[in-house]
C-alpha cells in the first residue's frame, strides 16, 4: 500500500458547517482553558480526533458531536452556529 500525504488522508472539508464546528470547538475549548488532550479525555476520543475536528479535517459522528457539546457545556446547535465577526466601524 502506497503512503499518502497527510492532506490526502485528511483533506480539508469545504463546508460552512465544518468550518463553524472547527472554530467553535476551538473557541469553547480555549474558553475553558483546556488542552486538546483534556477535551479528548472528557469526550472519550483520542487527542488527534480533536485536532482533526479543530482543523476542519474530520467528519465527526453525531455521538462525538454530542460528547463535545456536553463536555464544553454548550447546546449541540451552538457547535454548528457560524461565528459572527464584529463589524468594523469606519472613521
């Protein structure tokens, strides 16, 4: 079996939902001041799974997403809600 590069094995997902999930998991994890290892332990997954999710390279199951939401203390829907950017004020 030929080896493939990381990008081929775990391609970046071109999806608004995946981008929102990645940004929100990272933001909520950092808000709790947790490492990826700590979040992974709470959810019952490997650290690399959290990394792949936060980098938009994973397609987690609904059960994993429920585990993330529970561990982070947010509703599941919040993980998929697009982040809003503050509006720039022109001077």
